[in-house]
C-alpha cells in the first residue's frame, strides 16, 4: 500500500516531462496567429484552428496513454482556456439572432464577467498558478496572441451581437445619447467606431448634437421678415406724403374755387345790429389774389370810336413796398400811363424801395410823412411846372395826403382822403377835411381846370357798393360823407365814370380783405376821377382795372384827348 503512491508520483513526473517536451516542440513549430483586419469595417478574420487547440488534442491523446488521469481541476482549466482562445469565424454581415443564441449557449456563464476586456489580455484576468505548471497544465503565456497593432483595442468579435444592437440611438431634438446622461467621457464619441453600425450611430449622434444649419427657407423667411419691416416703414412714409399732397391739393382747389365763385355768397362786410345792440364783426378772411395775368388783359379803352392822346392812372397800393413785390411795376409796363398817381404808400422817404425811387421814363414826387400812415406819390413822364405838398392846413397835412402838380393845361391833384374810422371815431376830422378841401379845389379851379384823382373814401350812391342797406352807418357810406361828395360835385366838378356809365352796377374799386370779398365781388367804388366841367368833353373813357391785383384796391385809368 505504501509503494503505490510512489509509483503514481513517478508516473506523474514522467507525464509532466513528456507533456512539457511536447509543448516545447509545438511552440517551436507553431506559427503566429494570422489576423487580417478589414480596414474601415472594424472586423477581423482569424485562423480557424489555433495551436492551443492542437495542444488540447495531443494532451487528450497523451491522457489516454498515461496510467493515471490528470487531476480534474487541471482538465477543467485546460478546457476553459481552449474555449476562451477559440474564436468563431466572423461573417461580413451582422450576425443573425440564431447565431447569437447559439453563441450564448456555447459560452459558459463563468466567462461572461471578463468579457469587458479584450481576449489577448486574458492572462491578466486569469493568472497561471505555478502548481499547474508543475502538474503539466498548458501555460497561457505560451499561447499566441493578436498582433501588436491591435493590442489594447477592444474587440467586439467575442461579444454578443445583441449588445451591438442595444447601442443607444440619439433621440430627436435632444442632441445627447444615454451615455452622456450617465456621465461618460464626452471624448468617447470622437473615437473611431469599430463596426459599421457604431459608425452610423456616431454619425447620427453628431448630427443630433450639431447646431441646426440655416436652410434656404429659413434664410428666405429672415429676408422676408426684414423686407416686411422695411415695407411697413416705406408704406408709412408713402401715406404721410400722400396726406401732405392731399392737403396741398385741397388748399389749392379751395382757393381756386373761391376765386371763381363770384357773386355767390352773402356780404362779408362788418354788420351792425339795430339800436342798443353791439356790432358783430366778421372774422378776418384770407387775402385776395395778388398775382396778375397781364398778358390776358386788354389795356385799350372800351370806347373805340374816339381817339385819345393822354392817359392817367390812379391806384391805392396799400403799401408801396408790398406793391413792388406784387407786380406793381409790371403794371406800368403794360398800362404805360403818362402819369401814375399812388396813394397810401405807408413808408417814409428813407424806406422807399430802390425799384420805386427811379422808374425809367418817369419823374418821381413823394409825400411821405414821418409816421408813415398815409403818403402819396406822383410818377410823371412829363415834368410838371410846379409841385405843391399838402393842403396848407397843419392838422390835415401831418398825414401826407395831398400832392398837386401843375401842368400847362390843368392842375393834377393826387389825394388820399381821411377815413372816418371804425365806429366813426374820426368822422368829425373827416368833416373838417371836406370843408377845407372843397375850398382848396375851388381856388385851383378858378385858375386852371382841375383833374382830381385818388381814394376819396366814400361811395357816393347806393349803386357804388354791394350792400348799401347794411353799411349806412359805416365809414365810407355815412350820410355825412355822402353829402360832402354831393356838395363838392355841385361846385363845378363831375364824376366822370358815372357821367359815362350812369347805370353800371358792380363797378367796384375796393374789396375788404375779410371773408375773401374780392373773389365774391363784394366791394365799393371809392376811387374816382373828378374833373372840372370844362374838361369833361376831353374825356374819352374811364376804365376800372378790376382784374389787376396787388392791393385791396384796383387801379383806375382815365383816357383823355387834350
């Protein structure tokens, strides 16, 4: 009984020596494992049978020859090592579910734990015991491994295809995979994937993580939005310009309508209520038209069957400086009178415009008071014998209302008779004027015939104004003023216009600025040519130039044949 164990021990040592010698022989004859990698596909092509498998077969044959079998632990380790190093061939396409199921059935459960590491590093996971080397077990260090260039890289050949299929896919709109949610390294996604499916998964992940690229439709929408904003601003500006243009056109049409609608509306003169009531004054209206179309006017006398050789014009300009700017000098060029008498210059001598100081072809004579309230002037082509200034009365002459020029055959008197004023405040002064002025005219008329022209500030008869009934107590149509005119005419003087046209209505020379009276032709006849009776036979015509603008009065022209 004691000799038997020794026999076994010698047999075991012999078997060990035999197996070690065989193993060394196999290692010398064995060739390294040929591993082919398909570039870009992440797959390897392994040799179908490894030297370790051959070693297993030879060890099994030796086992049969040995009298006593090897310990069961060594056999199990040999089987496990063989199964771990045996690699099944990989097909080009992804494995089917059937192959995956068979693979799962062959691989022992104990070997699933170390699968996270690559097969070539199996010796680190299962270190070899020196006792096993003594007992003749195959040494794992002698097993051929993969090439160096693939060392350290994970191999998906030995893992289940189900794990590859379960790789998380990026979800739409989230831009991250599940690995990022677990806190894995962000740089892991940048590594080159080992399989085609992993590459597709990486591309999908990169697309999900990448910022959205602006599409043509997006750019178009942005440009459309900008164009919409610019278009709204442009439309607002266009509407503003249209509104302004409409306002201008409306004003122009209204002015044109007011100018053409003559004799259509009621009187706009100051209205006075009945006894014991206050006067109602109309609001001031727009100024009358100032520009004159001289080319459309006929400056010849209305009486065509008589010849004339002398022309005198009279005009209340309502301010000489304004008159110059409104085409007053142009009137001289078209009318071309021999003498022009001007009233209400409203300026002192030093304020006279340069254009009015020296008019070509005329000799100027001015009476410009210091206050500049009235003022008169005479422009004569023929130089008079003598010119006198004023009436000879200190009270009346301080306003500068009278100029007298002596010619060979007559006296020319240019006058601006005082107005009785609003509410007739200056009517007494006006009555004193009439008395002294009539005496002055009688004295001149006793020497030579007199031609009196100018603004007499009175409408003699009801036919000489538009609304006689409502103006009986207004300045210019009071009974006192009208009686003064009647008295003057009885002293040997004649109103030439009424002598020629006794029944002509609406023959006005003045229109108030209020209520656009001139466009409505609501006026007064205040400007006269009054001659001595012995000169009336020399009169050819007396014309009112109602179409000449530039003042609230219009010029009046007397044609003579002297």
